[in-house]
């Protein structure tokens, strides 16, 4: 299968290695930055320099491929999907942006090719888990989805290091959050809904952020009373972000905020990803709660060290592409994450990265 992989950043590099090493994909990595492409092994993948924000440049490099895998910043998702449709390619991406997903859903109507956005961790794997658990209930009361990509060794006041895209981070902190309350689809404010919990003896906080639910609000509409998604951080992070975004009004000047974070907050490869889903409702007439809780750690292998967020994000999109190639997903139109069966995902050679994580037994 001939793959055009857009973006040679941390996640793109990981996706390229996974797909190329599998032996089933011919990968061409496309980026505007020649130095980023130079970090790839030319014996494993092909590379092309192209302006990824320009439609004509993209079209020139996409033609002739079977599928586009988009690992570019979220604001380029709609452009990339539009070009993929015109080039006759299937399309997969990692976007958490609600508006981009809706635009891609519209593009997919009547298309002969498949469009599957949101194939990462959250949205992505978290929705697959939540939908799988929900299927076992006769009556759904509450679905709670919590995800955190956190430094293993927090040392600054924000108790945070940059583990993924700054653009994506600020985007999810600034946009309205979809949810269901009392059976009604609503929008909630980001950074609100603060809660605290402990996992394996460590204290965490969680609060509303945008995009993590994917399309579950549509899929579970009319079936669930309460559905929400929150990002997990160490205690105190949310208060400082509210200071920056709201009191200092940097939500109106996000480019300045992104610049500050890039200059002041170190990135780290030593991170941990938390996945925590609870579903409650009726089973055989009894009120039951089921929990899925995992921790995924960074891989410190000397040859190719990988952060936990690289592992989980790349595993999500590679598994989706692989299941599609095997014919386990629809071959045209819009594909939701919850159309992926969790057992098939975990049994997949790429999705198995989540099986190698540690299941959390004690939750307080």
C-alpha cells in the first residue's frame, strides 16, 4: 500500500518507522522542512519537500498514492483532507479539532474513498475503549473519559513538560467542549469542571478540554445520560493556565502564549500516558460500573527512544490504517473511531502497544 505521510515531526517520524518496518507499506514522507526529512532513513522511506500549506503543492505530491496519513498541525487538516479527496486517496489523521472533523465529515459524503480523522490517543483510542465498554450495558447512565500525557518527573510550577504539539495543546484549552448532560448534547467551557482523583497513589486533577470525545456525542445521543471528556494533569496546572489564558487574556493572543511555552517549558521524552474510562449503567437489571485504566510509559531503547505520547499516538493511527487495509473497516465514506472493535485494535500488531502497557488495579 502506497502511503503519503504528511509531516516529519516527532509523531510523523515514529509513524514512518512503524509502517516502513512492517513491510506492507511503501512510505513517502512529505514535509516543508528538509532538515526534518533528513532525520529519516532513506533506505526505509522516500522523502519529498513540499509546501504542506499550499493546495497545489500538496496535490502534486499526493497523486499516485493509495492513502494519506496526516501528521501535520490541526489547522491544516481540512486542506489535507480536501487534497486527498481530489487525488483519490483514502485519508487518516490525528486531529483533535472539532471544526476540522466536521468539515472532513462533510467531505466524506458521497466519496469513493475513506475518511478517518481523529486516529490518535484522544480522540482515538479513548473513544474505542469507551464505546466498547458501553456496548455491554442495557441502559447507559454515565460515560467518563480521562486522558493525560504527563512528564514522569515534573519540576516546574506548571508541573508540565511539552510532550506533543503546542498548537494542539492550546487549541484544546481554548475551544468549547462537547458533552451530554441529562441526555442532552451541550457545550461546556474549557478548563472548567475541575475534579481530583488518585491513581496508583499519585494525585491528579482533570478538567474540560476540547476534542477528546471525537464523534461519541453523535454516536451515543439518546442512549446515555452523561458523557464527558477531561484532560488529566498534576494538581495546580489548571489554575496557572486559567491565569495565563483568561486573566492575562492570552487566549486572545495564542501566538504569544505558544512562543512563551516553547521558550520556557522544556520538552521531555520521559513521560507517561494515563487512560482512564468509567462506564456505569444497568446490566441484567443491576447498577454496574466498569473501568478501563492503563498507564503507558516511554521506551528508553538507545537506538530509537520513544516518548509515551509518540508510542500511543503512532500506534493509534497505524492500527487504524492496518485494520482498514485488512478490510476490517468500511472502505469508503466517513469512519468513526468507535467503529473499530477494541479486541481487534489490541490484537493488531500496532495497537498491541496498548496491550504492553500496565493495567492499573487500584483506583481511589
